[in-house]
């Protein structure tokens, strides 16, 4: 087995350990914290995947048979190496910010035994509540963890794109390996953002659908639930791509 193949096996093992660790962490935290903490639980689980990918792609030394070559006179740009899935990160972050804005715009009250609730007027005469409304103390830290993960991924992408070509590696092979590493980091970032955005939309959507939220609240709740489902599908697709990578030619 060559050095390159050994490194690929270690990278794949790290991805599986990160995914299993994130899943185990979520299963342990969900019974203790409850459904209100889904955004934060998703952040921790997504961070486990992202950390594993960052450590394996950036932390492991690049196999080289000769001294490293000097960098090309033409500077490499991160934007030239980004896959199409990088646009998904921007879309998910925009959706998450929208949901967080909706949550923060509705003043909530803590009711003992009921959790966060929002008092609303369902029609002109009837007053009700939205039960189990997402708590700002949960969604805001989850958003901060998301932005921190994006910043860490951006730093890792810069290192991956600008690192010198290993000696004894052809330019084509180096470019292919570089793009594969960048794609893995972007995919792990999508997993993180999708987990947090989906958890945030899910908790708010369930609260709006089950509670008395006034005009259009139920419709908005179903829209948020659809968004949560879409985020889950996108994150799952990227996670499968990380764990079962396609063989590059």
C-alpha cells in the first residue's frame, strides 16, 4: 500500500469517526436538553464532522517523495477551487438568519412547566399562545457556532489552496488532490450549517403549526417545516459524499 493510499484511509477513518461522534453526541444531548435545544445540538454534531475533516485534511502531512516545490508564480485563489456546493452554504445561512430574526421578533415569556411561550391573538376575540417557542439563548449561540465554523473552514481553505506542491507530484495530480480536499471542507461546512438551520426551522415550525399563532402562522409553520426538511436532505447528501467518496480518476 502506497503512502498516498494510507493517507486516504486515515482521512476517511477520521470522517467516519467525526460523523459517528456527532451522532452519538446528539443522541446523548437530546434526552437531556429536549427538542428546544435542537439548533444547539445540531451545531455540536455538525462541528464534530467539520473538526474531523479540518484535522484530517489540514493536519495530516502531505505525502512527498522529494522536497516541496516552490509555489507557482501565479497565485492560487480560493474562489477558483470552490465547488458548486459552496453556494449552498450562503443559502442556508441566509435562511437561518431569517428564522432567527423571526424568533427574535416575537417577544417570548418563560412559563414554568410549559417552556418558552408567545402570547398571540388568534383572531379578533380569542387570545392564545405558541407553545415551546425556540429560546433566543439557544438559537443565538447556535448561530455563533455556525459562523465560527464557517470562519474556520475559510482559514482551512486558504491553507489548502496556497500550500506548496509536494515534490514528486505532477501538477495535475496536485490540482486534483487540492480540489478534493477543498470539496471535503465545503461539504463538512454544509453539514454544519444544514444541521443548525434545519434544527432552528424545525423547532419554530412545529411551534407555529401546533400553537395558536394568528393569521398565516400555520402556513408559515409549514413553510419552515419544509425548509427544515430541505436542509436535512442537503446535509445528508453532503455527509454521504464525505463518508462514501467517489474515486477520482
